[in-house]
């Protein structure tokens, strides 16, 4: 049987566990058992931006079955490991273990295509319009960069770190005709306790000429300060105390009131404003709908930057640069990150519900298994 956790598309706080019969495999398809996956605030962002960014389209919910109650249900993508248990594809035999994009479920059927020496792309028709970065699966036994001791780190941090790497790469403007950091001396990052923000700050901190500032809640201030990857930490509501610019802003919180504070603090000295996520999706909306001061925020889509750098550096060149930074970051994370395990559909659903309400411990990496 297939056991999967689904959420209402326009109400992330409402979820369910659905159990359906497994579908029969067609020629070329492979059934995978989902072993483990990570659950982070990034997955809540996937749900919040599910319609706009088509995240719901990766793992569509069957229509017209016994669970169809008239509401639009969706499956939130996660990152983890899966094992082939039944195969009608010679190139991906039973026993093949992969890492990649998965649903919160115990099983997944894929159609491997373009199998190469490191993995394959799921060429199911409904996934064809999606970014390759989300459709590609790495075969663990062919992945030279895979390290068993960093398996949990890979689930919790790797997808976020890849985004972090691309944020830093884009902002730093290396190899472009833009000045480094758009000419700014300050880089402000909201949701500073989130793992995407931590990764971006860690990378920016290695560069010179820019002060990295984290914006966070009072409850997370001590944790963020203790990380050591921010030069300065400012709490929400105190945006007027941000250091003098010029500045760039990386918005991972998605909180309009915070954005208004940052934009108002710098105004024309804010040289670039990047929108990445929405970790504050459930915060009461700012009633002021007037335009923000300074530049118009621009949405950042990491797969586009990945595709650009893959073309410019080559896949091997990109892998080498990201891999070196990743190993350094993953091992550094052991100073502040601990892992927790949650097994069982009911408990995983409960954890998702807890996280969707905004209750996320930044010190903890959640490893989940639906059984």
C-alpha cells in the first residue's frame, strides 16, 4: 500500500494521511521505497509557493479517488534517499539506491530516462516542464562525492546549501559585469536562524569587504550570535539599527513588515533586494500596501543560477566548487546541528503540522520515515 501525507494547497496548516493501493508498473518504470527524508522550514516554503512555483506538480494527487473531498490537496516535496524495490527498467535494477526529490510517502514510482554514469532524470510526462535540478536523481553507489558519515547532513542541509551557494554566488557577482555584492558594504539576511540563511552567511563570511548581518527573532538571537557566521545580529523590529550602507538584502523570511523596515532603513542605499523564501508565511500580513522604499524585490530561483553556472563552468567544474564548500560547511555544522528521527505516518504528519505553525528548532535536523 502507498501511505502519503498530503496538505490542502491553500491551507498549509491542514494535512492528512492517505493510504491507497499501489499502482502497477508500466514498461520502463521503477518502484522505489522511500527510506528517509529531511523535513525543514524549506519544505514549508515549497508548500507556500506551491502554486506560483509549481511545486505541487511534481507529485500530483490522484483525482476522483476515495479521498477526493472537493478540496485541492497537494504533496509537499522533500529531499531524501530511496531504494528500488521493483523494476521494469534494465538500467535501474532492483537494489539501486538514489538521492533526490521525493514526496512525504513510503513509496514512489518513477520513469528513469537519460541514465548516465551518475544517475538519471525522471521523464514522467507530468515532470517534463520542471527544472532539471528537481528531476534528477543521483545513484549513491556511483556518486564519488557521497560520504556515508554525511548522509543525514545531505538530507537536511544539501538542498538548502545548494540554494545558499547560489545566493552567495549571485550576490557576490563573481565573473559578471556587476561590481562585487552590487557595490554594497553590508549584506542583510532575514530568517537568520534558517539553514538556508546560515549557509549563505557562512559563504559570504569567507569573502572580504562586506559585513554580514542576520535578522532574527529575539528567541533565536543567542543561537544566531553563537554561530559565528554573522558579523552582527539584529532582531526583528529593530531594522532602524542596521549598520550604514550601501547594502544588499536577502529575504528568506517573506515578512512584509520586516521588508518594509529594511527597505525603509536603506532606501536608495539598498542596491539590490532578493526574495528567496517565506519562512514567516503565517505571520499576520502588513496592512500597509504602499510600495517599498528603494529597489523592487526580485525573486531568486536557484535552479536558474545552477543552469547558468553549469553552462559556464561545466558540470564537473560546478560540482567541484560546490563540493569543496559543502564538505567544509557540513563538518562545521556539527558544532551546532543535532539530528532527530521521526518514524510513522502519524508522527511525521504531526511534525509537519508543528513546523507549519512556525515551531522550528534551528538546532535540530529532522530525519523522517513514513512506514
